[in-house]
C-alpha cells in the first residue's frame, strides 16, 4: 500500500538562515487553528549531552504542541519519543555525512520514513525541517534533496534577507523544480542589520520565480518562532492551500484507471 505523506519540507539556502524559527512560527499558527502538527527534524548535528538532545527538534516539537520524555508542553496534543522528532542525532556541529562518520555511523533513510509513517497515524500534517540546504550530503550517495524528493512533499525555502539572496533563492527554487518538488513559498528572514537590498529582494524573487514571498523582521531578544508567527500574517492559509494542491497532485500519480495504487517516482532507498 502506498502512503501519501501530508506535510511540508522547510529547507534553506544555507545553514543559520532561520529555518527553525519559521517552522516554529508555522507550527504555532496551525496548532492555533486546531490542526495536529507533527514535527520531524530528520538529521540534527551539534546535539548536546549523553542523550544528544536536538535543540532545533525540541524547539519545533514544543511549538507544535508535542510533549517528549522529560519535556512537558502545556496543552500538548500528543506525546512522542525523541526518535520520532529527531531520528538521526550527532554531536559534531558539522555537515550530516561528516558528523555521522565521526560517530562511526552512516545515515540511511529507513529510520526517517519510519518516523514519518508514525506521524501519519496521528497528525494532520508534518513539518519536516532539513539540515542546511538542498545539496547537503547525508551519506556518500544521498543528499537532502534526494530525501525531499523521496518524501514527495512540497517545500518552503527560508533565506536571509540580504545582498546575494536573489541568486541563492532562485537557484534553490530551480533545483527543487528540477526534482519535481513544488516550492510553495519563500520566507526572507532579516538576520542582523538590514542592508540596502532588503527592500527589493522579496519583489524581485517573487517576480522571477512566481512563488509567494513573505518577510520576517529581526527577532532581537524575543522568541524567534513567535516573531515569525506574527509576521507571517496570511502566509499559513496561502501555504496550506498550495500544500493541499500538491498532495493531491502526488496522490494522483498512484491511482490508475481502475483506482488501484501504483507507485512511481521517488525512491526511498539510500
């Protein structure tokens, strides 16, 4: 039986561009709208302590209303194991392939798909936050883009609102489309002081990509997820409609003329 995933991949043009803040903002807004939001950080590096606690994964889980062992969340809609939120965790703050190598491991996607399958039993949708950008290697044969292609989910691109972002955002959108991954939106984060390009970047990316672009101001000392939630305005409704359209597009691939499921397309092997 084919499982069609309901979710959204949050990817970035680089690391440190605010993916977690945007993912948390969306999780807060959709949770507030009554949706059961799952949280999945397939690979996280730079994890702390003996339990390899994933800071980004824990933040996303809290925003989505998911309680974890020893991590209570007020008004949580479910309780999950840490492996359901962050199935691959590594100590070194390096690219996933290298962080895994230093721990004598190799990342495979089966653990990620198993976590996603479990979320599909309970969640209305799952926010999947990638590590870094599209071409980050997960192992010698498999990149983040390969994982996203296999999940067959639409994508939201997070990028820093600064000089150079037009090229980076448009390249990322082109790479997504080349793999038949639908870009549903771009979110520009203002990180640090805004430069002269910040006033025109969104307009130019929108014009050249045809993708909705939203902007998030600096979080300062505040909760970055809450700042993103306030700034996104109508974005969650726009993004959700685009997601639902894309889920239907993917589902249609697997329905033959007799109404039977027939899988094609993305591979889940790594």
